[in-house]
C-alpha cells in the first residue's frame, strides 16, 4: 500500500523517498521516469549519486533510445554541484537515486537549489551519514521547501536477509536510521 500510494502520486513535482534497503525506492523512481516519458515532452535526467553502480548499466539498457539521460555523479549533495552546469535546463525533469546525506542542513539547501533549477525533482535516499540526523527536523525542512516525503516501511525484496542485516548493523551510517 505504501508503494502504491506513491504510484498514485506520480503527478507530484517534488518528492523525496525515505526508507530502508529493499523498500522499492528505485523501482518507484523508475516508474516516475516511465510516467514522465508518457506524459511530458521535456528531457529527463536520471542521476545515480554513486559511482561504479550496476544500477547505471541496468538503467541505460532499460531506457536506451528514450528521452532519458542516465548519469552518475558522486556527492551531489556535498559539493558545489550545479544541475544547470551539467546540461539540465529549467524545463527538464530530474530524478536522483542513492542520494547521500552527510549534513542534513546542507542537503536541504542543495535540494532547494536543485528545485529552483528544474521543472520537477524526485529523490531517493541511499545513505544517511549525518551523526546529527534528526528525522523530525529533516521532515520539517522538507515541508518548508514543499517536498512530499513518504517513508517506506515495508521491505519488498529479500525481506529476511535485510532484516538480519539491519539487526546486526551496529554502525551509524547507510540507512540504519530506518532499520526499524
């Protein structure tokens, strides 16, 4: 039901997906890309905020010959990266998967900057490595910049293995803040 509610919200322009591994964030971003292909004529830029990801090759194959540019860029939210300097126009749509939060305030500032540079923006978290991360404060910051932010709580793949990983993961990085 959580994932289905997001499928029904594909028309929203500003979305950030939070949840533990295997909850369907990437699948929902792929569905968003398909939705944009069916309903928009502008370019879609699908970023993976991580290098050397097999996901990049999968997406390139899936969207070959379609109006979706698959790109990788590491540390999009922890640098001076600017979408407009990467060939993204204000009328374009951007999707970012595997986004890293190293500093919540900086992440929100960058999200706001990226929002001002594009027509629509959907982002899925890949890692939260901010020792001071406070989900409630972060959600308030998202609300202030008009981002919808559902948290996916139900694992859809390899459920038992993911639960076992979450239970033994003792370090404060990755998506462990969503392990429960």
